[in-house]
C-alpha cells in the first residue's frame, strides 16, 4: 500500500495493530478522522490517554474499574457467596447483559495454555483460591469457554480447591464447544448460567 504522506502511513500502521483491523480498515478509519473536526480527534486521543493512565483493576475480582473496588463487588445487593469465574472483562460484560446472574465475579486474566506460554502462575488463580480458603464462598461457577484451554483451566482450579467445602458448577453447554462467551446471544448465555451443572459431571469429558 503506497502512501502520499509519512504521517498518514504512521497513523495507519498504528491503527492496524488493533485486533481485527487490517491495513485497509485502518486507512478507512484514519481518513474518517481526518474528515472530522480536529476537536473530535482530540477528544478520542484524550479519552484513550486518560483511560490508559487512570484505569484500575478491582483489587477483589480483577475486573476493570475506575476505583479500587469495582461497583459489582461493592454492591450489597449482590450475592457475595457465589463467584462466577471468567477469563476476562469481556465475559463479565456478556454475563451482566443477561441480567440472570446476581453473584460476583473473578477475572482470571486468561486461560492456561502451555503452547502460548501461559501457566497458572500468570493468571489470577492464587487470589481465587484464597477466597475459597476464607470459607465465605458457597459456590464457584466456571464460565470459561468450552475449549481445551478452558477445560484445562477449570480442572486445574478444581484440583486446587477440591479439599474445601464448596460447590462447583459449570455453565450448561448451551454454548457450543469452542465458542467464546462474548459472542453468545444473551438468552442462550443466560439460560446456560441458570441451568448450570455440577462440575464433577463434566470431568469424564476432560
């Protein structure tokens, strides 16, 4: 792709680093910004800079937050005895959109994937185990995607907590094997949470 401006080329190259954005889409976005009032680009730039510098991760569940403890963890109307274990913040958003879950979350920050060099120590697993050890949690709901990595992560956590008196369940397989939660429709995802099954019932599939 030939550019008539080095400044344009640099902007396109930076935009193209975003997930799912190829060079042509990046060029279209950059040209769109050029057509907008300069203040609009400044607002976008400032919003991104402020987000990057000031955003926090909840000290309890590791969800993205503006404050030390996120609104969900701070909400007294949530059931703090039930924790839904998810891969990342996109899954929290997807489940919240169903309006079917009234517990709290624990964001792992990924899945165990040796091929990608991701081990248990790189995820927020130890803090989850500590919550279980406290004796205040009644149920863990595993809501990771039904992939080999997701199942491996579920099983690893299950082994870490199996000696404690706690119920473990997993979302029903209304979500197709291999699918990511963020792409599931709200009705299907909501039903999968409501119709969750004991985790032990899934062990034969691992």
